[in-house]
């Protein structure tokens, strides 16, 4: 294989990424569209991190046990991750601007509602409804960028800037959330007031900046409601079990946990088979005849999409999933380590994590500069290895050591994998997907990152709890010391925090191995002038065989 695309891959990527005839926006228009989409990503990410850093304060004020706090974060990820594919399909069919605007209105309403809650259950429910708005916004934003900018240097810049919205939003949410939680009278409620204002601002920008929706090129615009029900219900059950399994009455052996997990997996498997069947029906010459034609709409997701580019589409999805397992699984325990183990305030925790977000912005600037020249393997392989190395630093951390010895270098290097994977991965997905699949393909990619977050946090929590239980049992067997009565002896949970980080490291190494296995020698994913000049599209719009 050459250092660039092999012929099969290149033809496939060229044809898939060729845009339909649409006017190229002016420079000013381009800047405003990119800024609006990036602002949407900032709003989405800040909604997660501002709540995350306020978890200890929310727990104290509302009386929420520590093992239930994760649902304040997980409820948002659950709905936003599980509904991305459905809303991506609706955006492709009925208009990405419509999906963007409706999603923003929905998000603003329920974000404001979160600020007035007085109990854990209501807050969890409203956070879940918040995620519905995010599920409509993000795939619509990806589709808007892919449609507005054909393969070019501008598209590379657009997607790199959009990806930079994640660390910027995380930094903003972490910094402002920590400051408002600690310094204002309303504490954590102030973060939701601010998030509401940001969402309304983004809504106004979307109304003004985003071009009017173009009609979909698909002749059959029916929605696969059965597929939407299967995949949404299946993912909701799986993510719910991942979040609840460790805190259920009998943990993972609890009957309802086992039943719901089996049901969730069966629904997702059934969804895949159903999509494969619909794709075959749509490809046949008799798709519009027969008594059951009205029951076989176009699939929500073409299964063949996963095989494109010699299976590398599926590989980039696996890399995104594993990278987020590592990155977010590690970050979840870093925050708790600072606040619960070292007993730092939210502001001091934010200050220690701030280099992470600054580096994240610089990473995406670097991607925009080199993605047209540097092979993607260096971005994916090198980035995932660095993210794994960041988890190792916390896995071997010495609490008495200065921040500069472990915490600072970990904050610098841990973001490389997440940012390189999101930027390069988004560009790759946009090039492989056909014009009318852009929002669905982007939704699939984002869904994998959301599922990675859920799985990463869950698996590291299981490991943490097992080690913490072991340490607690060992302390209970020790004889009481005169200076510390037995009832006041507390187990040192450092080994549990370290074990969680080793688990995150394992996810990162798996991501690196997958990148090396599938993208070695693949070449670049950014724009190349010589490729664009001879790009063609088949008249049928069908994807070529590799």
C-alpha cells in the first residue's frame, strides 16, 4: 500500500465526498457558519463539564449519595448519545437548520428548568431532557459543515475548529462552573443560568447565520420508525444498565440489571438485522411493489456504511469509542481524586485541569495545519498513545508530590488522543459519507464517543469499587490504634483511584493498536488539490465497490 490512499480507498473517498451542486459561501459567511457550529459544540460540552465539577456541591445541597451522583452527568450523555442517530436521519431528510433551531429551543428550556430543581430525581430527569436537545444539535451541525464546505482546506479548518469547540467548551464549563459554584450565592444553579444564556445566544446565531435548508436528494423520505425505536430503546437500556449496575441492590447479579442488559443487546442486534434487510429491499428492483412496501422505508442507517473504505469506517468508530473510554474514564476519576481525595475546592480543581483545555485548542489548530500533509496514522496512533500515557501518570501518582510532577504533564498529554481522533475522524467520516448521509454519519461517530464515555466511566467505576472494598475490608481487620479509634480509621483509597486509571490506560492502548492495524500507510484525510480536481460523482449517486 502506498503512503497515500490506495486506489480503491481513494475512489471511494472521492466519490463519497463529492458535494452536490451548492454555492460556496463567501468568506464572511463561512466564518459565521463555522463560528455558529463551533458555538453549538461549546454549549454541548460545557453543559456536561459545568455539572461535572459541581457534583460534590450538588450532592451536599440535595442530599444525593456519592454513588448516585454520576447520574447527573450520565443522564445527559444517555439521551444525547442514544438519540443522535435518529435525529441525524431526521436532519438529513427534513433539514439540518430546522433540527438545529428546534434542538436549541428545547435545550434552552430544559437547561433553565434544571436551575430550579430541589431533588435528585427531578434533576436527573431534566438533565435527560437536556440531552435530547443536544442529540438534535450536534449531528445537524456536522451536516451543516459538510454541506457548506466541499473537500478543501476550508473544510479541514471548519472541522478542526468545530472539534476545538469541545476543549473550549470543557474549559469554559469547568472554569466558569467551578467559579460560579464556589463564589455565587446560587452555587451550582448559577451554572445552569449561564448555560441557558449561552444556548439562547447560539440559537440567535443559528437563525441568522445558517443557510436555508436545501431539499433532500432522496426520493423516498419515509422514516424508519421501527428502527428508531429499536436502536433508541436498546441503547437507553444498555447505557442505563452501565450506569446502574454497580449500585443496584445486588450489583450486576440483580435480576432487573440482567434482564435489561439482555433486552438492550437483543434490541441493538435486531436493529442491525432490520437495517440490513431494509437496505437489501431498497436496493432491489421491486422495492415499490408488493403488499408490504409501505412497511419497508429506507433504513435509518445503512449497514454497508460500516464496510466502506475497506472497513476503515468501522475502525474509526472503534477508535473513537476506545479513546473516549480512556479519556473520559480517566478524567472522571481525576476530578474526584482532586476533590474527594485531596479535598481541593472546585476552583483549585479547575486550575489544575486548565492546561488540558488549552492544549486541546492547540491540538485542533495543529490538526488544521497538518491534516493536509501528515498521514492520519500519526494523528490517530500518536494521539491515542499519549492519552493512554496521561492515564498512566495518575495510575502511579504520589499524592505528596508537587502538581508539576504528575498532574501537569498528564493534563498536557491526555487530550491529544481525544482531539486528534475527533478532528481527523470527523474529516474521514465526512469524506466517506455521501451528501445525503452526512448528519447520520456524523451522528454515528458522535454516538460512539458518547457510548465510550458511558462504558469508560462504568468500567473504571467497577474497578474502583472492587479495590475500594478490598482496602476497606483490610482496614476493618486491623487492631485499633490508641491515637485513632477503630471507628475513625478510614481506608486509604489511593490504590482504587490508581486501579481506575490503569483501566483507562488499557482502553487507550486498545485504541492505539486498532489505529495501527487499520490506518498504517493509509495517507492523509485532509484535502489534496490534485484529488479534488479530478473528482467525479456517478450519476446514480451509488457508492462504488472497493
